[in-house]
């Protein structure tokens, strides 16, 4: 210990010298491989590591008894001091000519000791120094026998994203260990679209009072998701005070990094009890029989080394890493051996008297190469230091419950989050979803996933900016002269207030009227929106159109009305004065079809009668039954046709036909007509983009001005059409339903919206949207974020017509979007529109898209019926006529035969009596046949 002051002096001089100076000397024993072990032996990690290291040496040489080298360990207590750790390293190097150093425990200690190792060429192997600032580029003799802290950031970001949290607060200690992970963690969170609104820095010497003050500050914020990166001692203090402050209740979410999660098994049950509901990310250690056997022996030895310790302490991942580190170093030592080369001259500093005995290790480069080339399957899994640090494999997600923990899932680089592992590795799920993880018991013993944010109880009121519209039906503001309190009414206000009511939490707000006198502005909507950017309003409500240029510095909510840009044009009355008007009720096809079927039916009826022998059908009654059937069906078709003709013709003569005077905006441009627009609206720029000359564009203020200009017409000092947004057009047509109609939309836009400021500290409201109708907007550091739309999604130049706007990355975004979608999905939106825009049914949408004539297709069934009956009747009649002719021919032949027989009898005279009787009988039979034939013909005729 007498060299301690000189060692401290060396520590400070070390930072000022060139590490390239070196000289040779010789020392050391051939069979002993001296290794210094520098740990904080009073800490839990130090105690666990010491037992693991001692057990590793014992186990290794029990297996390798014939090895020519043997590690000789020299433990030193750093007492959590960087200076004492460096002093211990110098003392060990000076007294024992160390070949390697195990440790140190802290990243800040590793910085100093690694510099000493670089100079003396003594490898420093640490299984606990995880700060990303420790790299092999600046510290070539430093080997990290664990993972870099930055290796876990993607797993944490995936976990946050899986539960749908959009904002997190980082809580870390102000040390190299605490600060080292920050840039990597923030970058990973940003890639997952997760915002970090605040970083809570806890000094390593923080007292209970300081910790409570910081926690109370966190409670005043909206965010309820916290990522903790601290040592185990600071973590215990944090959660103890968080429980006292009520921050371990329902609605909060806590995630710890592997610094605490890796040693969760070794923590006292009193520590885990205050951490109930916390999620942790730690290295995954595969289960094995060797691990189970080792745990039993380790617990027994730990109790021997620490008889006063609680029996609840168990082996942690840190202990497993320490065990494998010793095995790797022992194998490398055997491979390199003890060098017989003369020792190099001592490294010395000018005017120094304390470092004469320190020498540069001749085995350093070879030993370092042997360590990093050593690969094996250790008790903690695959142990590979090829990159001078362990490679990222699999992380385990745990949930602290009771006095232990539950497994929630796993994460790997290739597969992301997964509920479980199999023999082939992680199951690929395709997306980071909370459904891929096991259920979690959250703080407060809640099974409901925390929303991730809450409105602070002591938060101030939401400042809602309102702007009186030229159409007061949308929004109108009032200021009480006595109380100076601003109130507002209108469609936009009703939707906003209804959305606030449907939020799952209470939200207080106050209206602030946009005053041009106070802002020294022109009073335009751009100036109104700019007040949100200046953080004078937390949210802006009104008939605000969401446009691309505005979205560069404000955000909008989803729209709440129909979107688009249309035209208001007069309608013209088409009085029918055509001399051929009687032809209009039936279409051309109907006329030709009727005539063809009329002729066809008449021809068939004539044929049916003709086949019956009736040559004068036009003068006599129809005699055949089939002719009557054909005529009856045709009369039915004709009756329906004439009735429809009469109704359609009467309608044409009595009802005026209305049609728009203009149907295409480009037609106005070609004819050189005047068009109107609302003064101060972006429609002016849209008309210019279409190609209108400014001399042909006339601005107007009120709806009365619109109606007056349209009534005059383009030639009498008015306009031929008014180009406006559809919500305003609906309002205009509700008042002036007679004589005007809407054409379009000629372009699709997004609608109205609300807007807010991103830096809303009291009540943040952020929404992400794309182009949509009505919505809201907020100012987020020149970035845009909107909620989901509640109207049409097509757009012209990314224009939106909306109602609400919120700050960027605000957790209220999703809630407001759901509330607005809930309103527009019910009858509430219709009731609100009826209240302020009257009855939309007055809107004239009668457009003549055809003649209104009756078409042939409309009567296709009737014509098919009459055609089938007529054709079938004709076919039956022709068949019967053919059959009749066939029978008549047969009877004619029989008559000829009978005449021939009678002739022969007359020539031969009287025959014998028997022959006469026979002929008499035959003659009688012939008579009977003739009578039967005559009767058959008569029946056949009657049947026809």
C-alpha cells in the first residue's frame, strides 16, 4: 500500500504521455500465469463474479490437470472508484508482472485500465463493461466478453412499437455507462417512429429527495412509458420512490435494459417486489443439464464465500459470463505459454520514480490473438470473441412478477419479436406485434396494455384558437364584455366539442379568439395558422383548409366533411316546344321495335286465318282459336305500352327540365367567361393553375355576393360560375336552392382540419394524416403528422378541408382520430350538419343525362311474350294444316278405289246370290267409312 500515492501520480501522468515509448526487461515465473481481477467486491455483481471466477479456475484445472500453465488470480477491490481501480492495476502490474487483467467492472474504470493495458501490452478482458464508447479502435488491448449496450436497442425499440407506444421518456444515470447507450437507443426509437420528448438524467449521487423531485416532474408530463438504463443500486432507489409517488400503478409502463435484467435472478426479493409489472430485456441463455448442475455448485460456493448474504441470491447471467471468460483465458494461456524471451525495458515517464519495475509484457500480442481466436460452447452459450466482443444472438423479454419473473418472448436480428423459440431458432412472425408476445402483468397488477400517455391531473387548460368564418354556420366567436371569456359556435365547434366528449379521459380547454390587432396580421387563415406555429395556441379550430404549404409547419387531424372543389352554376329551364314532341316518350329503338312487332303480329294473324280458309280477315271476325290468342297477347302489350307512353308524355309536357348552364370548368376558360371565388381563398391560385386570366376572375366576400353575381351573369357584370369548396357549396345551396346547382367536384381536396403546436407541454395533441377532407393541423418543427381521414382521400395539390390540428408526435392523435371517426360513422354528423347547414335535400342535383324516353329494353319481357305466343301459334297452325292435307289425300285415294269397284259390277250384270250378298255387305261398309270420314272432317274443322 505504500506505493498507492505513486500509483495515483502515475494515473494522472498516464493521460499526458505518448503510449509508444517502451523498453525491455525480464521477470516472471514459467509455470504461473498471473492474472489480476479488479472488481467492486462489495457490490452484488462483484460478489457473483468472484464466486464464478474462483469456481471456473477450479473446474478448468480439474478437467485439464496436465496443462503446463495455471492461472494465478490476484483479486483487488475497486470500491466503485475509477482512481482506485487504476491504482490497483498499476500495483498488480508492478508487483506480479501480470499477463492479463480481468475486469474492471465499470465502463469508466475500463477506460483508465485499458490505457494502461495498451501501454504495457497486457490484455484487459471485461465481462461487465458494456459502454459503446469502449472500442477496439482506440483500445486495442481491450476485449469485451459480453455484448455492447447498443446491441439491445433494436429489441427495445421493437418492444415499444409492438405495444403501439409513440412516445417514451429515457431515465438514465449520468455516467459513462448511462450516457453511452443514448445515441444508439434514440436512433433506434426514431426509426420505429417513436418520439423521445424528455430525457431524465439522474446523478449517480442522487438522494431520495432528488429522485422524488425528478419523478414528480415526470408525473406532470403526458408520457407514461419509461426506459430505465441504470445500475442495480440506482434502479432500486428509482422504483422504490416511483412506488411511493404512485407511478407503479395502472397506466404506467417501465422497461429496463439488460444492465438490471441480466442480474434479476440475483436481486433481493425486496427489490423485485417494487419492480412488479416492469418489462426487461436481457441476454438469452439456453437451458442445459450442465447449466443446472453448475447452478447447484455455484449456489453452494456462493453461500460459503458470503455466509452473511441472503439465501435468495441466485446465479445471474453476469456470473455465467465471468465463468466462461476464465475458461477462455486459461485456454489462451496454455496455447501461448510463459515466454522465455527477455522482458522489455520498463515504460517510464521523465522525472518519474514510481514505475521502474513496470515492464511491457512480451506475451501480450500473442495472448491477445489467442483470446480473440478462441471459440467454444460455454455455460452461457456460444462464446466467440472474434470481434473483441461477443456477437448479438438472442434477447429474452421478461416481465417482473412477484418475487420472480415471467418469460414474455424473444427477439433476434433475423426474426424480430416472437413468443417462443424452437429448435430451428425463432419463429418468424413477419411483424412486430404485441399479439406475438405472451400476456403481461403491468404495474398495478393490470392486464390492460397501458395507453402510454395520460393527461396530467395538474395540467393547464388546452388553449383552443378560434377564428370567425365568413360563413358563420361553420364557426363564429363571441367575447363576453364583462368576463372577457370567449365562446364559439358553429359546425366546426360542435364537432370539436363532441370529439372531446368522446375521449376516454377528461380534457379541459378554453377558447382564444384570433385578434388581428394583437398579432399585427391581416387576419387571413395563414396568419391564424401561424399563431399555432408561434405556440400562442395549442390547437386551432375552424373551417381550416389543409394545404401542402401549411403542412410544412403545422399538423392536421382527420377531416370531418366532404372534400373537393366544385362549381356553383345557374340552371336553365328546357321548355319543350318541338313539333315532334310526341315522339319523345319512346326511344328510337322502342318505336322501331313496336312497329316491327305490330307488323309481325298482323301477318301471323292473317296467316292463321288464311290457313283456315278465311280469305277476308279484315271484313269478318276471327274464326280460329289461335288467331284470337295472338291478338289477345298483343292487346295486353299494347295496353301497357300506351299507358307508359301517356304517363311519360304527360310528364314531359307538365314538368320543366332543369340542367346546368355549364358542366366543365375548361369550357368557361375557352369562352372567356368570368368566374368568381371567395376572397382570400386558395381557389384563386387554383384558377390560375387551370389557366384563367386574372382579369376574368372576380373575388366576393359573402354568400349574398355570390348569389347576386351569379344572377347577373357573366355579360352583365356578374359571373358565369363560382368555384368554391364543397362544404361552402352545400351551405350556399341550402339557402339558394332555386335556380342554382353544383357541378363537380372538379378537383378532389382533403377538407377542413384543426391544428396545434408540436411543443405543447401541458397537453400535447399530435395527429398523422395524408390528404383528406376536413381535419386539424399542428406545428411540429417543420414536420407534418396527421390522423386518419374521415372523408374522401383523393387530393388536388394535397389540399385538405378540415377542423382539428394537433402537435407532432402527440399521443392524443389516435384518440382524437378515433373520436372523429366515431362521430362521422354515426348519425351525429348528420344531426350537426342539419343543425347548421339546414336540409341538404334542397341541393339541386337534377342533371339531364338522357332523354328520359322509354327504351325498348324496358319492355323486353312483354315483347318476348307476344313474340313467343305469336310464333308458337303460327307453328301449330301450320302443322295442323299439313296434317289436314295429308288426311285429305288419303281419303281421295280411297274414293278412287271405290268408284273402280262399282264400275266392274255394272258391266258383269247380276252376280250369283252369295256374291251379291257379299257385294252388298262391302257396299254397306264403304258407306260407313264415308260417314265416319265426314264426321272426322267436321270435328277437325270445329276444333280449328
